């Protein structure tokens, strides 16, 4: 991979130099055209050359033009921006995690999302086994004109407490029509189908069937002297397959099965779990109507999305309506209004994590003799009942550990309805050519109803408010999140002298947030089977769990940007926030920034140098905390009972702070044919607001403190090149690469470890002093002085050393390479997305290797396996593992240290690819169609390299820190291929 990248860069450089000289007469590009105008904090447009900090803009064509419509804008940024790490997953309607310049906080963190200068909510519903997606997915990607990523503290300081993790600025399209007052119409229609990448799903061994203990069968011989299979054991460590041996299996008890009452040959199933999945298909149709003239423009759009997932009984319907209106009432008074409404209904999201997750069963606890399509027929032909392969006994069909997967999907499904409204109205008055006043009001409202079901006859599981084991139940969550922002600011621009100018803004913001959530459930099960209603509870329901919270943040901010002779630019910003979530005396805090940029190309006048800039900056940002953490509050449980929180509040909290220094250089050569942008930075984050363990004698489990310091440093590189450019053919290359290193410097006092998440098998995600953020801690091998793994000569098994750092989720570096080709009316593009390093603990391999599912478990069950390593005396191990005929004695969770199941999470992916054809104007000349383009698009087409077996190393359980570093029960990745048609009238 390194050689390929190096060769490509050499080709780009050499080709650009060779071809540029031949075309200099045709390429007359000014500095302003090279750098362009970009949108910065608060929606202010600036010439990019004057910026003293790193930002990177992605135009709509680069964002959406070469890939399928994912339904989530965040995932479209994968591999396109240096310093931005995007983690997508395979969950149906699931979330995508965004991380800029590494983790700065012990609580994780993600960038602020801003649309046309107004912040929007990008949270997710938590506390469930389902991934309900981050709310950025409510934004219609067809409304986006560009995305600008503000990476560092100086770029995002104007957003105060919300800018500590960077900012993603989204600019929506303005209606332009045909610029003559006539209407313009754009129709876009696409269909995408997904096909499972088999490298991301288990390859099962086909030599052994159900059981835990080798050759033992389930019970004494049945009718005809035939044995019963071990249908109670959810593993494949049983007797070897033999087509001449007849056995009573689970379907021998299914009256609707052709095998009813029969002993059948003991062979591997014809249809394994991969046949359980369906082909996901997505239909998206969008119509956009535009009209514009010199004084006003209007854009209206409607988008309809219909999608089904990999799992049976999954469907997502999303309708989005957007409108944007800009109007100049006079030469001085300008108005802008934008609103978007999203209505989304989702049914059948896949469960995540360990318990009751169908895919967890397929990856960890399954029998290779079970035919999944026979389970489908058993469910359908027995009145949609829970006819499971995992019987308790031959006489008792009650599920032992697992429901019939089709019953699980069709009867125990969840559903959710989401309504999202985001609107803003802005009025600007130009007092003079040098001074203006802007007022802006934005409103973001999300309402969601979540329903979870457990049908009568299910395997008992923890459910509902009490989390008691029940075999039926119904739970409902009502979610309401609202944010209102009001900004009033003045903009100014003056020439102090003929060589020195100053510009900037001064104003304030008031933000009000509201959360109103209610959760309630049945208790003891459903009184009437199949009636999913809270009133259908067998027992008296517990009082609803209500969370109603409000908070206010008020801010003042000011900027000043000085420009001297078009080559020297110095900016200063300052913002003061006052938060109702912090105590008096500590609730007002300021964030300064200062930046500088020098345009060296104004002094070095060479025909091969188009632009050259040095920049530097220093800034401070920070963040507040959640509401109601200063004084302990209590939750009512009815009948005069109250629950106290598990953490001890702190009335003396201070805001978390980050200080960052950044240096950068950017340049363009040969009329913008070759260029680079390099940034280096160092960030120190301290006074973090975290929960640390406390003695249970206090009545609490944790206490809230300002503690901890994390340092980040890194480098970001962007390269652009046009190796070939003629009238009919153009080849553009864009490369980005970034490396971030972080270290936990301190916690609180003598504390050395902070627990962030716990996984199955005793593995945890931690912040450890002296280690990089995100240490995986668990049992490791025992090593001798030479680094050899030590084995017990009596058992042939590895010795284990507990509570060791066995990995880290932080990658070494991430990058992407995008190639775009144009030949006359044809376009071709593809994007390679790369992540190097970082670790993941595979719970699937932890259990699945023990239960004998995977192909590598087939060949050592009789004779054992000699593990590589040494005995304590230093001699090479020669002892085969003892008792290999029982599950987990050779490999898997029972005998191996956790380190065995930690894998390098690197990957190289063909993330995007497209082939497009635009119909020539000559063909469209006598029609009402102005433009017509058809494209074949693809996403996740090829995992070129990975180290994690049977799964995608990028896939996780959902959003947030807890989803990192653990591969457990994830859906297989699909190769998505689609056809997209765009017509403009």
C-alpha cells in the first residue's frame, strides 16, 4: 500500500509539471479564483486566502456525486477531509460517528453541526439495544451546496462552549432557476441494491454439528434406535457429520415439516444463516423547483426515500420537504428564510450488542446443522409461533436460549416515528456600505415515538422499567428535543488607510434548550397476547420515567480582521458564554483566538507559483456540562418513593477548557494544477467534567469533578493535482492524510484509570494515565524475558495475565485518495478510504471460536493443537492442548486470554465509485430538458485489505464511545450498487 501511494504521488507531480507548461496559455487563474470564498463561523463568508486556520470545503458534487444516497450526510464525508475520522456502521437507519483531530475529552465528543450559520441537534436516542441514528440523517443531502469542516480551536472559537470538538458547516442551496425569472425544475431518481460482502460474515466449518461435548448425543435413543441431536446446546462442538447416520433433529418435531417424526441424515445444513438476510433496496426520488432573478430567489424541494434492510421485516420511509427564500426588499434590506420538515417511519431496526441479537447468535451461538430456511417455514406454517431450533428437550419445545429468528424479527420488532423541523429566518440591513446589522432566529424541533415489543411465547428476557425477566411486554418512549437560537450582530468593514483594512462582527446569541422524554412499559407481560399497549399490562405498571430539563446559554462575541496590502492578515476573536448549567461565579467564561496569515506569493513572483501562504494561530475553547449536575435531584417512583442518582453532584464545577496552537502552509503551482495544504497542531484539554468512582459508603457510585488532562498533537496533509488536462480529457486527484497522537496526562489526584465502557468477557475501554486515549484492558498472555508466550506444559494452554493493556482504539493515521476523470460527456470517479491502526476486540471470535462455529475450529478436535510458545523453563512447547473434544478447550473464551481476540482494525476500502454520462446538448436542443445525466454509482464495493476476520472492522454497535473497540453481533457489510438519473428543465 505504501509503494502504491508513493508511486501515485510521483505520477501526479511529474505529470502535472510536464503538462502544465504546455497549457499555461490556456490557464489564467487569479489568486482569488484559486482560493475562493468559503463560509466560516456564524455563516460569514470570507476569502479563504485571508484565513489563518485550517478548514476544508467539500462541494456538493464531491460529496454526493460519486456515491449512493446513504440517507446520512455524515457517512458521505468518509475519506474526503484530512483530520476528520468518520465511522459508519451497518445498522439499519443507523448512526455515523464524526471525530475531528482525535478525542479531546474523556466523555468522547463530536463536532457541532451548523446549517447556514445556525446550530442543529446531532444527538441520538440512547439507553436502548437499538441504534436510532444520529439526527444529522434528517438533513436531505440534495439540499446541500457545500460542507466546510472547521477543524481547530481557532476556526471554531466563535461557537464558544460548543466548538471544542470542531464544527461541520453545511450550506444549503439557494434557488437560482434560469436567472431570468423563469422556473427551473430538477428531477432526481435513484435505486440502490445491496449485496453482502461475504468476507464480513462467518465462514462456518461443515465437519461437526450441534453440541458442547464432542461425540455425546442429547438423550437416549428414540424410536427406531436413532439418537436425538443436541438441540439444547447452542454450539457446534458436537459429533462429526456422517450422512449415513440418522438423527432426530429439531424439525423432527415440527408437524408442518417433511421431516416430522423422522430421523434425518447427520449433515451440515444446506442453507446457513447468510440465507436469512434479504437484499436491501433503496428508492429515492427528489424534485426541486427553483426560480430566481436579481432581487429574489426561491427553492422548493421534496424528497421521498423508501428502503428495506438486510433483516426481514425492516422498512424505512422518509419524506423531506424543504424551502428556501431570499429576497432583497430594497438595496439595503435583505431577508432569508429556510425551513425543512422530515417525517420518518422506521420498522424493524436490528438489535445491537449481545443479548437477544439474532446476528450475535449467528456469529457466536449457532448449530451448523440447522437450516435457516426450514426455520422460516416452521414459523410460517405453525401460526407464526416461536418454533425454535433450540428446544429445551425432545418433549419440550420451549426455547432454551434462542427464539426462532423469524419469530424474533416479525413478532418482537421495534418501530419509531420521527418528526423533525428545522427553520431559520434572517433579516439584514445595510446601514452603509461599511456597516450592517443582522438578526436571526432559528428553531430546531425533534419529536420521536419509539415502541419496543416482546410477543407472548418469547424466551424470557430482561424487559421494561423493572428489567425483570418476562416472556412478553411492550415499552414506549416519547422524545422531544427543542433548541431555539437568536443572534443579533453588526458587521463592519473599513479602510483605515489605503493599505490597511479592518472588518469583523460584534453581537450576541441566546440559546434555549428543552428535553422532554417519557418512558413507560408493561410489567409482568401482556395480559392479552399480541395487544401492544401499556394498558394491557399483567401487573400494575411503574410510574413513567420522566426527564424534563431546560437550560439557557447567553453569549457575546466580537471579531476583528486586519488586512495589510493584500499579503498580511491578522484576526482576533473573543466570545463570552454564560451557562445556566454551571454555578454562579464559574458560569461565565471567555474564549479568545488570534490568527495570522502571510501571502508569500505576493513577494515571490514566479510563473510556476500560483499561490503560497503561511499561517499560524492560537485559540482557547471549552465546554459546559449537562443540566442539573450541580445539586442532586431525585426521580419520583410513586407512592411517595424517590430514587436518588448514582452520582454525587458538584456545586463548584468549572467549564472544561482546551488550548490549541496550529501552524500551516498551503500552496498552488502551475496555475492550480498542483497544490498542497499542511497543518500541524497541539491541543491541551483540562478541567474535564467526569464521574470518578467513590466509596459505596457514601451512598453513591461516582462523584462529579473537574479533572483530567488529554494532550493531542497531529499533522494533516491535503494534496490536489491535475496530471492531465486537455479540451476533452481531465484527470483530477485529491489526497488527504492525517495523523493524530494523544495521551492521557492526568486524571484526578493519584487516579491512574478511568473506565469508559465495559464489554463481554471482562474487556473494558479506558483512559489510562500515560497511555493513548481508548486503551483496551483485559487479560494478556504471560511473556518471558524474550517476549515469547508462556504455556503451561501440563495442559498445553497459555498462561494468562489479567488487567493488562491489550490494545487501543486510536488509529495511527487515516487518509483517502479520490480520482476523477472526465472524457467529453463521460465522468468516472473512485475514492479509496484508508485507516491504519487502532484495535478492536471481537466478542464474536471470543465466543464463536469456543463454540466451534468457524472454519478454523474443524481440524483439532481429536488430536488437539500445539500452541506456539515456550514453557516456563524456556523450552519450546510440544504439548497438545488437553481434552480438545470439549468446546472451548483449544480456542475461544474459556482458555484463551482476551488478547487473543484483539485485532488490528486497519482497512483499505474502495469506498465510492461512479460512472456517469451527460447527454450532449445537441441531443437535448429541441426538448425542454436543459441537462440529463445518468450514473452508475457504488459504495463499499471492495474491502481491499482488513485484518479482522468475518466482520468489517469499521462496523460498531451504534453511536458514542461505547460503540468503539468492540465487534459484536454486527450486520455484514453490503456492496451497494445503484443507478441515478438527473433531469434539469
